[in-house]
C-alpha cells in the first residue's frame, strides 16, 4: 500500500501543477480578477495539501512516530507553516466569493480575517510554549481540530453565501453554475474536514488518510482543469469574447485598475447606453452611477464620455 500512496500523491501533485498552470495561462489571456483569485486559491490549496501529504508520508515510511513527536521544533514549525498557509487560503477564498458576487470587500470581513489570522498564530505559539514535549497527543489533537473546524466553518459560511446570493445574476445558466460550484465546494470541504478529523483522532490509519486525501485533491484539480474555461466564459461572457476584440480592452481595465462594476459601466457607455439605461440595467441609483463615472474619469484621465468611448473603442 505504501507504493500506491506515493503513486497517488505524485499523480495528484502533477494534476495540481497542471491545474495551476492552466489557470495562470487563462488569466494571462483574459485578465479577469476572478481568475487571479482562482489561481492563487489553487496554488495555496495544493501547497497545503501536498505539504501535509508529504509530512505524513515521511512520518509513515521514513521516521519512527515516537521520535518525530519528540522533535518539538520540527513538529510545531510544520503546524505553524500550515496555519499560515491555511489563513491565506481563507483570505483568497473570501476575495474569490465576493468577486463572483460582484461585491467589494467589506471592512468587517477584513477585520475578521486578521483577527482569525493573528489568533491562529498566537494559539500555535502559546501552545508550543506551554507544551514543549507533545506527549499528550489527545490534547494537541483537540487543538488542531479546533483550528480545522474554525477554518471550515468560515468556509461553509462563504459557500452558503455564494449559493444564496447567486440571484445577483439574471441568467439562469449563471445561477445554476454558481449553485453547482457551491455544492461542489461544500462536498470537498466536508470530505476534507472528515478526513482531517479522522486522521487527528486516528480513526483511520495514516496510509488510508494519504490515499483518501490524495483522491480528494485529485478530484478538485481535475474539475478545475476540465471545467474552468466553460465556467468563466459563462459567468463573464463579456470579458471572454473572441481574441482580438475583448483582450485589449481587458488590458486597459487592468492598466487603469477599474473595478468589476466600473468595467460594466464602461461597456454599457461604449455600447451607447444612457445614464438612465445604465441605472435600470444595473439597478443602481443616479448618484451611484455618477460616482462610478467620476471614478472612471479620474482613473483614465479623460474629461468626458466622448473621450472615454474613444479610448476604449480604439482598442
């Protein structure tokens, strides 16, 4: 079974690299902010999972477990790095969900993240100082499970937010895609939480954990690799048109750092829509539309709509 675990880890790792490369290349072709978050999330997720798989594989095959538990510096350094990467996954995932829902980051979410991040690090440091010799595996297991549960609870909140807020999209296809993505993430998070808890409390053997965890990350990377292009093209149809018509304008959006909503306003103005039309289409107040147009003027350096239309239509 040891060789089978190693083969599955290598296959999952290879597929993970392919999925990350595919997302990055797709982002370079269509510089949409969502793809930036998606790429970062894949990189951090694969880093965390494969760091854990590697650590456990070494523990299973190359080191005596009793000896490993007495190497306090190595033991706690691993979990500290794991905690930092996990916090960054949460940071990127929050940005991804809010970007999909066309919402800006709210202050309370940023504050919540930094409280979570600082608490995570301080908890690891305090526990390592209080327990330099991790002899009480059960106590430490409870501590680790607390970190995992807190992370997954926040992730579940974001998944449910994504599912129930999918109504921001008018298209039935877009709504169905977001709801499908939410359910898929829910299943992945649930499987990961169950496996982590089982491994912490030794319900499953370490080798079984390696096998099952490799399968979970393999499925996640495979779905990303196969479905990413179709998902993005359906969720962001205007931004992923034929090459040569929309790619250049996307570079301008990136150059001037326009938000998703500001990009929508630019596209509508360039298509000949009036302010009233834009208000009705985006369900925004006249004052909000004026604010967006003012920000676009300020960022691009144009003085009126004619200059703005010429700037973007020339591309």
